[in-house]
């Protein structure tokens, strides 16, 4: 958010605005941009995005021929691939400037991580002592392992990560289950153990973000 909307942010640079106009933002990042609090910055971004959208939309509408849309049945939806307007909307919704920027940076991190994993024994030991990954990052890490590790190194990595994930998914499950049991009157005086924050940790493990954290806002 700081890069896009912070003080001296990139949205005032023509080349960045061209990219944001072209790629747009996903629903989640629009929400974060709104929460961030830079109303003028958001307005500038939206203004040129709308200019691009309207220009593209006018072109799509002008060239659209309703009779060209293929239907597979009387009451079935139109085939999206035969409707140029639907295709345009799908293309628009498939990209996000922030998501794409994060993914590019993350891919560079993955390359560095696996280079260090192969060369630095301490990295391997630190990995063994973690509590695993959220499922989103597990996917990224396993894709990275398939890309950057070979043979025994790849097998070794999977032998570390997969049991660790099983153990920690079970740990979260147990915490959530005990959280529920604490609401039984029989357990009202029992210790909460590690379950007091089980809800947010459970959500974070599945989707990668802690819902209890406040939104990141512009520093005044």
C-alpha cells in the first residue's frame, strides 16, 4: 500500500499509472486501498482507470454482435468464450497490479530461499523448527521446490515439509476443537491451553492472513 498510495507514492508516475490502468486491482486490494486512507490518491488512480475502462468498453460494445453469441441450450448461460464483452470483463478481473507485483517479488525470494537452502545448513535447521506454512504459501514453496531443487535435495525438502504441515494442521485443529469445548459448562473452569486465539490462527493457516490485524493505513 505504501508503494501505491503512500507519501511520494508511485501512482503519480506516468509509467506506474499506465500499469495500474492496464492491470487494475483485485477486490481484496481495492478494499485495502480504501482502508489505507489516501482518498486523493485513490481518486487519481480511479480517474485514469475509468478512462481506460470506458475507452475499452466503448470499443467492445461497438464491435459486439448479440447474434454471434453461442448458446448451448434454451435456459443455459451463454458460452463465455463466444461473448466478447464477457471475455473482456474476465480478462479485466484476472489481473491485479499489486498481486502481480507481490508475485514477482515473491518469486525472487523463492529463488534466493532455495539457493540458501542448498548451501546453508542453518536454513534447513531453521525450517525444521518452524510451524509450517499457510496453505497459500505451502503451494508457492512446493512449486519453488519443484523448480529449484532436484533429486535427493527435493525429496529431502518434501520429507521435512510434509510431516511438519501435518503436525501443525493437527495442532491448529486441536486448538479450535478445544476452543469449542471451552464453551461447554463442564469445562468453564478448565485452562484455555493455546486456544484463545485459535479462530484467527485457524483462518490464517488456511488462507494466509490474520483477520484480527487492523488495516494498514497511511501514516500522517
